[in-house]
């Protein structure tokens, strides 16, 4: 059997990213790993409902933003309270693209990664 485990985003400012993911999506750390030499830290975020996690990789010596190319990839979430969540994200100023025809929108995290919000149906 093969099943999904986690997805990774490399982040420039771990604390800023942790705050964003907690505030915007209510994701919280479920486990961490720190390199013995202090060169990196991994923080796995969970939604409390599934086993899938988002791994945030923080390289301590990294100073320049990551090049995400054309950002032709994204992570997606089903949202039960879609209208309330949309309103919160609008107030936070993090919506980067809306597709009303499909009934979805995207938010952008502090590093520029896109996250799709899909209403639960």
C-alpha cells in the first residue's frame, strides 16, 4: 500500500511562517526535528483531522528568498466554513487569486507559496 505522508515548503523565516499557518489555516506543529549542528529545522504541521502534514524546512544560514519559478504548483484544502474563511483571508490581505466561476480562491504564504481553498461539498 502507498499513501500520502507529507508535503514540503522551504521557508525563510520559520516563526513568521508558523504564525501565518496557525492564523490563516489553524495548522499546528505535530513534530519537529532539529539538526545537531543547528543547520536546519523541520516542523511538521497538522490539521488535527488527517494524518497528512505540511513540512516546513528552515535552513538557518539561508538569507535570500526561494525562487519558486512560475509557482505552477500549490497545496489545497477543503474548507467547511468557506464564506467565513474567505472573509478572514480577505481581511488578512493574503488572497492572491480568485476564481469565482470555479468557486475557489488562493492565498499566498510569507514565502510566496500558493494555497488553494475549496469549499467542502
